[in-house]
């Protein structure tokens, strides 16, 4: 058994209504990823027949402040209800709530030791919610230099440390290699190191966040490494199409064939 492939309906076929984007991706035999479920027609998505790989697992909140923790846990519970309707196995989190530009609602310059301990405790509560619902929450790494400045717990090293500290099968990493390339690099070694804690892998090329082959990352080498280490999860294209969306998915599938 090898890994399976997915694509984000948020970033492809942008000229189509959202449900039609989902349908186009599913017709190619790929699983589908979505972000904020509160803006979607969930009944239409559930009736589409698509297989959903992941969705955003909260609507607001953060990992370290009392009001933020309560908001995160409350909206995580609501997200689990939607995940059940879509039969979506994974729900994605970030180090803090992000606005519609991907910027932190409450930027953080310095993450203190107390914040690390509180974040781990919050994520243990999130994992317990996932266990009760039979779902997995994933904590996604982000880059600070280009897309998400001011986000705490952003790097792959940060997310791996928190997931390892919680040590629950219901909390895993969403290892985004686009973000990791900008922030840390050394992708093959990173996937080897993180393998026991990976819930899903997301990809796009650097620079530009488009499909494999448009930038500097040699994704066929990453794919070979994933096969070599026996990764059997999902690899999702979370990137824009440089030109035609079908061509972008062709390039993605070719890189990971």
C-alpha cells in the first residue's frame, strides 16, 4: 500500500462554484480538501459523493489564552459535527486563529515557555475531542517569511514538538512542505524525522505556491523518499494552478506517481 492523493478545492477551478470544484477534483479520482466549512453548503458537499480528506477543524481561537482556548474548543466541537456529515477523517488546526489573508488575528513576537506548556495542554484537550468522535486533528506548520508572519508555533519543528509532547493518535502533524521549504528546507530528512507523527502531507512549489515543477522543489525525489519510508497517508496539493487547473493536477499526479 502506498500513499493516496488529494487536492484543495479552495485553490483550484476558481471560476466554478465551490460544489463544482469539489466535483471536478473527485472526478479525477482524488480526495478533496476544504477550509472553512461555515461558508459552504454542507448538504451539497455531502451529496456530491466526493471523498473528503481534510477540513478546517476550528473557526476561531488560539492555543494559549483563556478566551481563545474556549473559542477554539467550542468551534472544534462544531467542526466535528460537520466532519461526521462529510465523513471527513482529519480536521486541521494552526498555531493561532488566522484572518482571511492568512495573518494571525493576534500576532505573537515571542513565544514564552508558559505559552508552550499551555499550548500542549490545549492540544491534549483537542485530541480528547478527536478520540471521542473517532477523528484526527492535525496541526499544520506555516511559514513566517512570506505568508503568515507573527504566527506562533509555526515551524515544522514547532508543530512536531507539540504533537510529540501530546503523543496521541488523535493529534498529528499536517506537514506542509511548501511552508517547510521556505522556513526550514531539507525536506527529505524532515519527512523521515516526522514520519511517526504525520497525519497528512501537503505540497506546493516554491516560489509561487503552484503545482510541482513550477519552482525549486524536486518533488519526485520527495515522492521516492515517501515510498522508501513506507508512508501510506495522504499527499494533498494545496497550491494554485499556474495556468490551467487540469494541467496543474496532471503535474501533481506525475510528480507523485
